[in-house]
């Protein structure tokens, strides 16, 4: 069975999340910037501020990273898929993949991109920061949150 070109990129879903930027998810908003934690919070603000001019950013034919935001000791990234949940489920079915396998693969790729020992994100997470990726379908429904808080 031939897969329509529109959905072919969905089959590579785990590979499309290699950009290690950051996200906002209001449900995770944090205010944990005590005097003890202030350096991590300052780091979160610096990372979000330096990344913000790059958004929105299309990372492949099906995904746009829309925003970056820091709150407390966390950096957040919102990404939007150019398809809805039904289209994704159909593509996963054709590929013989489960949603759990897909989320697990996305998590592994996110962690590996953040946890490069020479990166600012690695130093941020190692000092107690968290990076949270939030993925949404084109219709605004949430797909998943991926939280990286250790390397």
C-alpha cells in the first residue's frame, strides 16, 4: 500500500524532533525562583530570550515550533503539527506503530538533543532546570508534553 505524500513524513515522526529548543505550556507554569534557585531561573530566562527570535520555526514539512517561554526554573516550547489526531492515528496504523512507541521515541530524541554535554541546555538541566516540550495538533488539541529534567 502506497502512503500519500502528505503523510509520509508522519512515519518518520521520531526523527523530526531533533531541534533542541524549548516550550511553553501554561499548565506547567512554575514559580520556584527562591534565592537558592535564582541562577537556574536566570538561566531559563537567558535561554528563552536568546531562542525567541528564531520562532516560529518550521523544523520539517509537518511541524512548526511556535513559541518559547521561561517560567521559574523551566523553559517551555510549543510545537504544532500540520495535521490532526485522526490523520496521525491513520499514519501510525499504516506504519504499524503505537502512540506509546511514538511518544517514547520523541522523548528519547528530545533528551539526546538537550543532553549534549557541550550545550547550554545540558548545563541548564544539570543545574536543576527543566525543559518541557508541548506538542499540539493543527486544531489546537494537545498531543503530548515531554519533560526533560535530567541528563
